[in-house]
C-alpha cells in the first residue's frame, strides 16, 4: 500500500495575485491545474561528466555538460530518423556502452506502475532505427552489458533479441495468463515490493538470471467494468465486463517463486538452489559486479527475517553471506539501499533501533558500521571512490527534516544540504556532480547543480514565478503535544485572516500507516489549503506507527493495526479541542487508503470526539487486503486471529460516532471496493446513518478528467454540512 497522495495535487491557482481575496478562489481551478515545475529526467552518462535529457515534447534527446550546463549535442531527433514516422516518444533507455538507445511509444498500462509498449532500437552513430520485435508489445527490456542483446518479456515469457543477427530467441515457453509469469513480478510483488522486473544480466553477458512466478494456485479476484464515461466502454453499456487477476488476500496462497539462470550459448536453464520457505519471497536479484555472484535477497513470509545469498549461476550453489532479523518487520525499502563494490557491499538495517548503513566484506564479515545515532538513513546514494565518502539522505537534524550528508572514513558525518527543510540529491554515475532538490514549508521545491566539492554551479529551476504567486498563502505551523506517554509531532494550517478570538471548525488530515510520515518540513499546496481559506483549521498529527523516528515508535502497532493509531488520533482531536480558537464540537477527520481505514477506526474509538469524517478507498478489514502488506504488520490470520478481529473496522461499526462519508472507486485493484461494500452492508444492518459516494470504473487514485474536482466538491460540501 504505497500511497503518495495530496502533494501532487498542487493547487497552484490559489492566488493568482498576492493578496487576492479568498472569495475569488475556485475549487475547479485549484483541484485540476497548475503545480510547481519539476526537472525533466536527467540520465547520467558513464563518464559522469555529461547527462542526457529528453525534450518536453518527446521529439529529441540531448546531451548536456554537468559542469557548465551547455548543450553539447542532439543525440536523437525525430525529424532526422530514417524510416520512422514517430514524432514523440514516451521515454528511452540507453545501452551500457552508450551506442544504442531504446525508444518507446504506444504505452499501455498493466498495473499501477507497470506497462507494455512498442520499443525501437536506435543506433546512434548510424542513425538507424528498427523495432525491437514485431511479434507484440514488450515489457521491461534490459540490455546486456555489451549492448549486443536485449532481454524482454512478452505474454509472460522471456525473449532475447540478438541485435547482431536480428534474431529473437525464446528463453521460456511456459508463461500463461494467471498461471505462470517469467521475468515480470505478479501484482502483489509489484505493489508491495516495488519490483517491476527481475531480469539480470551477468557482467560477462553469458547468463541471464530471472525469477519465475507460479501463481496458478493463487485465488482469483474480479470486479465489474461498466460502460461508464471518461473512459467510456460502449461494449459494456448493457452488460458489464469483468477485470480478473490473481490477488492473494492475507492468509491465502502466494505465488511460488524460483530463481533461474539461462545460459545464452547453450540455451540451458537451471534452477538455483536458494534455500527458501515454500511460502517465502525473493524480493530482489542482481549481479554483484562478478558473473559468479548472483545476489539473491529472500524474506520469510512474516517478513522479519531477510537473507542475502551469493549464488553461482552455473553451479546453482548458494552461499549465505548476510542475515537481518527483526522482532517486528523488515521494511523492504532497505533492500533498495544495498550497493555492491569491488571487495565489499553496503546494506541498511534497523537492528540498532534506527536505520543505518553497514559495510560487509564479500565473504560476509562486518567491516564497519558506517553511520550511527538516534536518527535514520532514509536513502543511500553511493560511495565516491576518490574522496572515500558514502553519501546518503537522513533525518540527521530532525525527524521533520531530510538532509543530504556524507560519512568519511573516520565515521564523521557532514551535512551538505540545508539543515532544515527537505533535501534530496541525484548524483552522476561517478558521484562527481549532484542535483539538490530542496523545499520547506515556505519554499516551493527548487533544483540546484553542485560539484562534489560542494560548489554551487548553477540553479536549474527555482520556481520563482510560482513562489511569488504563493508567498502569502498560509504556511504549516509545527507543534508538539504529549499524550499516552508519547510526544507527537503535528502541524496546522490556519486561514490567512485567522482571528484567535474566533472558534474554528477543524479538519484532521492523516494517513497513519506503518512507517509513513506526513508531518514534514516541505512544501505542498493542496485542497486542504483551499479548505483553510474556506474557514477551517487543518491539522495533521503523526501518531504511533509512523516513520521518521525510532523503530520502537513505528513497531508499537505490530500485530494490532488500528489500535494505537486510533488512540493517538483521538488524543490529537482532544488536543485541538483544548485550544482556545477551536470549536471542540466541530472536529472532522479525513484520510485516503490507510488514512481512510484510520478514519473509520478513529470515529469508532472510545472517547472519540469527531463530529464527521470522510474515508476514501479505505481498507475495512485486513483479511481483505493482500498478503505482503497485511502480513508484514499483522502476520497471517491463522497466526494472529485476535489481532485481525480487533483491527477490523467492520467489527467496530456499532461504535461509530459522528456523520460518515465513505468513498470508493469500483475499479480499485489495490483496495477493492468490496472493502467499502462490506462495511456499508454491516452499517446498514445496524441502522447506521451515513453517506456514500461511488465512482464507476475509477481506480485507487479516483482521478482522470475532472473527477478530482467532483470528489473534493463532495468532501467539502459534506464537511460544510456537518462542521459549519
């Protein structure tokens, strides 16, 4: 359940001119249109001195110099392509030797992050372009290190295009819809591990490794597709269609996985002897700089034991070189921070109580703990060989901030970004240059180029015009309060014309999911600011279970989702109600996805003072949700029956207080609409009065066309009815 929500809904039309009267604001403009500028993707070339960037219209790929920003060359120009009438590309992938470019168009989504497309191989020097394959759309194409082959997936099978010969070889033949998938993960791996491909080439080009998913025994889930409008499916106007896929709910059968190596020369496949529970996970594979070291990450089903194996893809033998354990769960994001070097590798672990970096020898012996302290590493950028520094992002100065820093060989940490606010960096391949992205509650995001010595080279985008337009909007004000033996971080947004002698209604916004964090020192401008301008105070509190702090603080919710989050959200409402400028009888709560779940739980928590709440796309019982996410925090229903019973919002319907609006999209493949329908059925059976809004054919994001305008209009109208 990886939800990034609200910050993308930048309501940048909120004040076209400084001092514009709040009455001139329109929700339609604010919900649907402009937002701060982002940088186009910058793809570092091997030298680390130059980068590539695609033009906004997708017609060109151009080379720029990191140091000066000067454009050096147009690497691809649609107008110059021979025998190709494509005028705009969706994206591109460079070959490791930088001689070829894969361009793609006709993108067709599969799930939230995955897609298939038409890929074309472009020879830069010869200005030749030709289809990667003429036998159907392709997924996850991956160049061999020498750039002479491309592995890809089509219809659940893996193929290798041998570019020198113009041939296409089938690596697998057993792929079948809803049965066997080769190379591309099943739905639940994509959604909860963030894995989109498992294709891995050996550095010497001799072996292609991949994962095979057998999902034939995984239960099938389906939901109706209606004729609808935007998009419209005329074929389903009178008789609904059906979307069907494999979705393992908590406690049910998962896909069976195998790690397989394919010998390019002999075309022989071999299953690796990786020790794995029958219901365990393989959440990452990659080669560790050597062709005899296929690095395989495994996790047990409870996701509290992670093992890293060095596997010989020819002999299939596996050697355990690293293990991480937890009394609660291991966040799979930490695996993304693993890096392999010539004689060592770096991993992230929370075993100290905070997330830190550790360096191990290739044999698996601990060399040193690289970072330490009561703060968390939140991203790892890599090791610069020349200055012998490891670069990372962290909560080094405060849980509310994110800084970019490095640690030197003496374990001294140096912050290279602003100490306050939210900073992140994107480095060139050699870590010789980096682009710093920064924002805080008063500053829209900006992008600046630096060299590794920390010298500012130039500003790439400062969003100055955007910032000038919103210099007078209400900013977040941070606060802390103590309840239930804990100190909690929060923020509030007040109307510009705030009068401390008035009593205001409050909308509490929260997500509350394990390891998530909303109370951050960064810029966002969304519909909540519009609500503030309409006379509400907006408040947000990160309760127990959320991230940015110690693992103990997050793990308090383990095996009991909804319990402590609800106690803390009720405490947050009580704190707001104690303030002299708040009407304690007019406090509402809002959330989406996990936040929708917590809205239902908090409104049915003992002592709740919420007068109204809006739950969008909520989980209503963790027994309805997928294995990887639900079991990471709850274990299986078979192991934790009482926990599942107590954490069910459906089982608490009888205690629901306040007026509720519950919202769902019927085509939500993540949190199924059945969550809402089952909750509603129980509420109806108990004569509970509530409101409901359903969006036909809309997914978990409930967007497209002007849907968000309709959605927020409904939410604000509901709060206006019950809080004003």
